């Protein structure tokens, strides 16, 4: 059976909202991993914990799905 969880990958202090924001990944883990599979999980989706607040405030951000050119989690 496959298990799906939201995992916090990293945290930043968001310059636009002034709050701490967490980058979350939705990961699917295989119930019985195959021995030749290199990756133990598959990333299904990514989102930011403050994405909804950014959308309501009019901030455009890649993780809020409104601006692919602005990515605050990029290194």
C-alpha cells in the first residue's frame, strides 16, 4: 500500500509576507519498495505554507502558483 505525506523540506523568512514560510512536498512512499529502485519516494506536488495568504494579499510567487519567475526558495 502506498503512503502519501506532506513533508517540510526547508524553511525561510519570507521577504514579502514577513513570516516564516515552509516549502512542503507531497511524497508517495511505496509500501513494498523494490530492491532496484534508487529513490524511496516520488514527489507528487510542492507548495508553500504561506501560499494561500500570498494569493489573498496579491503577492505573486512560484510556490503560490502565480509567478513562475519568482522563487524565494531558490538557492
